């Protein structure tokens, strides 16, 4: 039972991070119908930029409290990622709008490779450790432990998601975004500047990615140039699980995937009599993905049909 | 001028001259490259041929049938591990090459059907992601199936795989025929060349067959294809199975050639590389795909020379050429897609469609 609660908590924290990244995928897919393969790399860029700032501050010996240093790192990382997201859209996707579907997917893969390798040249191949600047006082709940950082991650993602929902459903900009998602041409006729809306979507998604990147590297204590890839894939899975194009779906899918993964990793050894171990954790995400797409392609909350051509 | 050129292209004497020149070039390639660039380039030439086979296999799935497969390397892996397991000290089994190659193709084909059957009703990018997931699952199993029962030997991979040998002629030993020395790499080059030509022949015949036309019809418009009486499910499954078996054959050859296999060789990047060969070269066009494969094998190797070049220009190595390889690769992908979206050497039908009426291609390409 203790293991169950513990894995549930771990899954929730992991899921909160997945959800933030998944939102970026789902927003772009909702509007452009494009899988933004490079989104995981934006997450990585956020983490690496924040880490560099943090290392600089720690190295310079400035006497600042830990959370403030991380906050400063985040403050640099978010605008950097916003610019990155805007540039990616402007250079790699916008000229190809209306091109065959495979074309932007290939450029997305190209951007992903490019960013990874630039990051590798800038920050090297090795793993960077994230300094333990954030308080991690453990609390004991129902036989399991949860620390400050974990609580903070869950609360912050919750707040960001609430803000995003408000933005999309209650503001003029959100209205324009939803209109563009439904039908770009008609939205344009109604006076929506589609290009601006799409750019803003990418910028918002990238800002969320930066936050998620800092969270994930602070949580695991490491960052490296390759971290965005698997995270991106899993977040995409989460978006599909919830119903791609659907914001609430991405959140539900993210949390659900996090929980499935950690429960799966926690119990697979017992279930298979020790034949398969917790190193199969990564398989769960893909199994979930394949199952969802074959059984319910529209996802849990989605109304879009996967079999659109 | 164009008409002269067209006339020249149709002249049988010119066609034959080109074929003979190509044949001579391919037959003498190992000797020439060995003499000009060194032994390692013969190996690269052999690898180019291997990748041509892989790219042609994926071309059936992506180029003809228009099904985007991002996990193609899984079939390559299945073929390679099948060969490795049954021709190495791992289980102490040493089956002969001529038996393993078709069996490996059959097993890979089976995996293709296994993946295709439940997923083929998905289209476009969803199929891409599911196949990507499948590829990763296969790799994760290869990494982890070393405990509690050691099957794949985990991340270390399988060593000491039997070299290819047919009827007493071992490809791993140097032979001397008619006074010409044939080191191991040469043997493999000629073996791969023969098989590549075979695969190309099958591809060409398929392209113009009833099945090939059915694939293209599905790519252009699935609903219309079904209305014409094509059993779309079976035909798409066939595309998957055919593509997979080509992958399986290449995998077996790879295992025999390398002498060892490890999960490292079957990452998602490998799938993406093969996809890039098909897309950059020109989807659905055999010469284009061949060009794409050769370019993407040879270019990264050529980029290695950037190291000494930097040394000469700046006095030190600014960026490790090994790091630059994929950087250039990503950049090339973006640029080609932006500037020449139909690939470097598009098929004639597609080119004709593009030049006649730019709007005519949109509906079918949207499904690809």
C-alpha cells in the first residue's frame, strides 16, 4: 500500500510536468494540425539556459536565496524559449503552410536534430547536475513521502494550466485562437490575424516548455542535451491520450500517463514474477499510445477523429 | 534544346551506353575507391548499398503507399538480431547464410503484419507516431532482454557473428580470382551490389504492377481506391510486409558484415535517417531514393574531413566534425523541404503534375 501511494505521488509530479509539455503539442496541433517535433528540444533549451544562468550566479558567489536563483534562471529561460519558438515557426513551418502534410513534419524533425546538435556543441555531451537550490523538506503522508519541490511543481503546473484555460476560453485572444483552430480562412475573414495568433500560440507553448524544462531538471537534478527527446515523445503521448487539440485533455492525459508510468514501473516486477523489471518504464508510454490510437483514436476527451486525411 | 535532349535520352544507343558505363563504374568501384581514397571508403560504398536496400524498402511503404513509417529500423533490427542469434556463439547455433536470409525476411515480414494489422486504419501523422513507438519498444526490449533469461545480451549486443559464407566461399576471407585480390570488404561489396540490384528490380516490377498501381491509388485517394474495388486493408498490409521484409534482408546482411550487433545501431535516428533518404531523394522514385541513400551515407563521412580543414584554416579544431555531421544533416533536411519539397530527384509523374497544374497535386499529397 505504501508503495502504491508513493508511486501515485511520483506519478502525479511527473504527470504535472508531462501535462505542461503536452499543452504545447496540443495547442499547435489544434491550430495547425502539425506535430511540432521540435517542442521537446525547446524544453531542453529552457532547462539548459536556466541551468547556465544558475551556474553563473552560483559561481559568482552572489548571496541570494536558492529559490530566487532558480527564479532568475527561469526568467531568462522563458523569453529565450519564446524567441526560439517564434523563430522555429517563422522559419520552418510558416513557409510550408498548405504544403503536403509530410513536408512540415520532416522540417520539424530537421529542426529537432539541429537544436539537439547546437545544444551538444554549446553545452557538451555530458550530463550537467542541477544544483540543489530548492528546499526539499520531506513530509510523510499515508506512509509515503512528498517534498516541498514536488508539491511546488504540482501547484505551479496547476496554476499555469488554470491561467491557460482562462486565456483560451475567456479572453479575446483565446477566442481568436479557437476560431483559427476551427477554420483559419473564415477566422481570417472575420478579422483575426492568423499569423499573429499562430505565432502567439507557439510563443505560449514555448514558455510553458521552458517552465517544464526547469521543473524536470530541478526534479531529477540533471540536464543534458538529449533530455528533450524522450520527454517530448511522452508528452505527445499524453496529448494523444487526452485527445489531441483539447487543452483539458492534455492535462488529464499528462497526469494519467505519469501515474500509469510510475505505477507500471513500480508493479511490473511483481506482476511478471520478476521477468520484466522497472527498466521497462519507457515501454508503457508507447504501449499506452498504441492502445489509445487503435482503440479510441480521438483520445479520452477529444472529439477530433484520427482518421482524417 | 530540350527536344534534342529528350531525343537523345530516348536513343537506344545512348541508353545502352549509359547502362554499360554505370555497370563498369559499379563493378570497378571497390578497386578505384581503394586506390584513390583508401580501404575505408570501400566499406562506405558497401554501406551505401545496404542503405539503398533499406531506403528502397521504406520507399514501398512511404513512397508508394503513402504510409509514414517512423519505426522502420525495427524491421532492420529484427532481421539483424535474427541472423545474429542463429549464427553466433550466443546460443551455439550456426545456421547457414542461405537459410537465414530468407527466414530473416520472413520473420521481419511477420513483424510488419503484426504492427500493420492493428494500426493501418490510422492515417497520416498518427500512424507515424505509432510506428515510432513500435520501433522504440523493439529497441527497449533488445536492450533489456538479457535478464532473467539472456536472449539479446542486453546493451553489449551480440559478438562473433558468423561471417557470410555461401557454399564454402567465405566472404570474410581474402580470395584471389584471376590474379585480382578480393579482400573481405570487396566480397561484401559485390554481394550487396547483387542483392541491391535484385531489390531494385523487384521494386521496379512492383511499381508497374497491379499491386504497385493499387498502392499509388491508395496514396492518392483511399476512398476512391476502395470504390475502384481495391481491398485497401490487404494492400496496405502488403506494403508494410514487403517493406519490412526488405528491412529484414538488409538486417541479416548488416549482422553478417559487421560481425556484431547491438541496440545502439537501431535507434530512432536510424529510422529518421532512412526516411530522410527517401524524402530527400524523391519519394516514390527509385533513382531518387538511391541518390538520397548514397548522399546521406557519403556526406557525413566526407564531413569528417572538416576536422583537418579547420586545423588548416584556423589553427585548431573549433567544432568536432563528428558533432557537425548531424547539424549539417538537420539543416539539409530543413533547406531541402523549404526549397525543393518534392525531393532532389522527383518521379516524373509527380513532376508532370507539378508543372501542369500546381493545384492538382494538393489533394493526394495531403494524405501522404
